[in-house]
């Protein structure tokens, strides 16, 4: 379905992503982990074609994505939705308008200028908001919402695109643990119910373990781990993060229960 | 969910949908009305202007290129003289730039005080904010050419009345732009300095200026470019400099178009030069901030 071959991105002297190879055969929920600067964001941005690859190819369902230009490239972007760490909504527009931005690729500039979205699209936008549990916020300005609500609006915009793939670049890094859980559960639900591929950059191990079917670890631009969550042992995690023996999973956690859980693991280990 | 049960009866999706659709209809209506008013104003305004116009718009439209064509063809015929003419008018250009530079400097200092005294949260005397705002309104409402004509009548012709006239207009215009920047400045550093017992000038200099300096400089440089053009125009009413020479060259009509062309080249070159210099300088300033 999705083949990434020898994908490389260089910024001058620095190599942000160093010949990455990933093959995905069916819609999967994939978590990419690694410390900041490991090239996770660059990889996702190249997938969405927000930035161009230096060398290498991305192939999706037989189509060479890296070669697309102009309208074809924008069409790909509409099929490959992106969710950002800082939500990247238009703060002064209302929630439904922000969700309707997901249809921009199908609409002419003139129609958007006069706010002429079809009624069916508006109804669908409100349905998606209802599915994510924030329909009551529909007429409010996006900036009036809390971080967790804004991220759900961003997910609604992504769903409005009706994409094959949803890319999420650190979707929960600016959220508190409760909201992080809600957002991750929404992404998981979207993957399970709609069968969409979800690729999320995550900076915490336990989130990747808990929600993803497959985990990819990156370090200094290279893919150093690719496997199931159960294969992701503490030793492997130390390698990915380049950490010493004092590294514990609780240190990177945003989950409330993790502290208790790691205590429990420790007692198990001693037993 | 917890938040729904708190708000009493849960709003149904249908209700949300219909109320949002009503909101959209209203917004489209306003949008349509705005568009209609815009079109009416455009059409009626054009017709009024066309009626009042001595020659008529459509009859004159095809002649619009005649004058530049005359100037260009004559300048091309006498192109050998151009370097000499440019050298001849260079002192006049220096005078024009001098007028612009001095008036921008004085005007920027005036605008700085007007802006700080006229911005909520920063003003030394909050009650006087409206006064300073109206003062800057008046200063930029009066065209510089009007002030210059009055001053030339009082002081006689020359660069000084032009300089004063442009400085007054610049202070008013920059006061407005500066205060819009200052409104968005973060007040926390100012509060921090106030907590140490700093005076108002100290708070402004150390708390506000570092935040707004790049924007202020960029506006001042833009104003400098505008003032070069303004001081050239004031030459038309007897303020000296390049404008005076340009008026003579243009008023004489055919025969001296090569001089007019030389002056246009000088003006254009100057604007391009200062645009390049100022954009480089501004980039340096904003990049230096990050380090």
C-alpha cells in the first residue's frame, strides 16, 4: 500500500532523514518514536509533501507521490491529512469553518471567498464534530476552545478530507494527560472504525505501546527499530533515545497511571 | 459525557445544525450586501468621475501612453547626454535626500513619543491618551504640501519649510503605526521593571523598545522612502531639490524631456538603492534578535 524507499532529506550539511525504508501493506496505526531532532517531523512533512525529499521515493497504491506537482500534488495532500502539534487552525474563524477547510481542495477559490459551502458539507462537518464529542462548540471561534478541543477540531478537519492516511505530528505534545488520552483514543477509533492508516509521531513510549499496532524508532535520521509494541523492550528504547541505564519509561510518560504501573513492574521484576 | 450533563438538557445535533445554518445564511446575506454596496460605489463613483472629467475617460484612455512615449523617445535620441545630465542633477538629489533624512529622523522621534504617550497600558498620563491621539491624527490629516505652502509663504522658499512640513506629517503617520506595534507589545517586562522602581522613560527604553525596535525601524525606513518622494514633490512648490528641477524640465515641454528622463532615472535609482539597503538592514536586525 505505502512504500517508502531510501527517503533522504538534507538541510545543507545536516541529514535530517537518512535513507528511510518503510513498507506498509494494510491500514495500520503506526507510531514513530525518537527524541526531538531525530527526523520524525521531517519524515511526516515529506509524506504530506509539505517539504520535498532530497532523494528517494514514496509510493502509495502504485502512484509515485514524490514526483507529483501542482494540482496533482494538492490532490495527494487532500488524501493524506495532517494533524499538527500546535493544531494549526485559523484562530479567528468558527469551528465549522475550520472543519470545512478540509474540503478546500475540491472547491474553487471564488466559492470559498464567499463562504459558499454546500449544505451537505456543513451537515457532514457538524456530524464529524458530534462524533468527536465537540458539536456544541460548532459556532464558536477556534481560538476560544481549549487545547484538547482544538486538536479534536483539527482531527475533524482531517476527517473532512476523507483521507486514506492521517499523519499526526506530535498530536498530544501540547496537551495535558486527560486531553491527550481523548485525542489518542479518537485517532485509534478512526483507525479501527474507518480503516484509515494513521501515522503518528509520538514522544512518549507508553502512548506508542498502548495505541499503535506497529512502532518505528528513529535516531539521528535513521530508522533503528521497526516492529510490534511487544518487541519494544526497555533495552531497545534506551537505544532509540540514546539514554543510559538510568532511563525509565516513566520519565517520558504523560499517562497518569504510569507511575503506579512502573512501580508494579519493578516489584514484578524483583519477585 | 460529563460536560454535557453539566449544561442541563443536551443540545441535539439537529438543533446545532439548524442554528448554525441560520448563522451561515445571515453571514451570506451580509456578504452579499457588502458586495452589492461595493459594486454600486464602484459604478457610481466611476460615472461621477467620468462626467466631471473634462476630456472623458474612454476618449482619453488611448492617449495615456503619449506623454511617456514622447519623453522616452526624446531621451533615447539624446541618450549620449544622459550621464552628463545625471551628474548635473546629482547635487539636487543630495539636497532632496537630505530633506528626507532630516525630516524622517525628527518625525520618527516625534512619532515615538506620540505613540508611547498615546497607547493604552504604556502612556505616562492615561487621561491624556485621546489628546495625543487626536494630535497625531491632525498632524497626518494635513497634507505636507499644504503645510509647506503656508511655511514657504511665511519663511520664504528653500529646504527648511519642506523639512518641517514633512517632519510634521511623518510624526503623525509614524505615531499611528508605532502605537499599533506598541499595543501588541508584551506588558509583562514593563511590569517587571516597574516592580524594581524604574521611571517611565526607563520602563519604555528597556521594557518596550527591545520588543518593538525591529518593527519601528522597518516602518521608519519605509517612511524614509516615502519622504524621498515627498521631498521631491515639494520641490514643485519651491522647496528646492530635485523636484524644482523636474518641474522646470517638465514645464518647458518638448526639448528638455532628456532632463526630465535623467531626473526620473535618478529618483528611481535612489528609491531602489534605499529599498535594498533598508531591507538588508532590517533582516540583520530581526535575525540578530534570535541569537
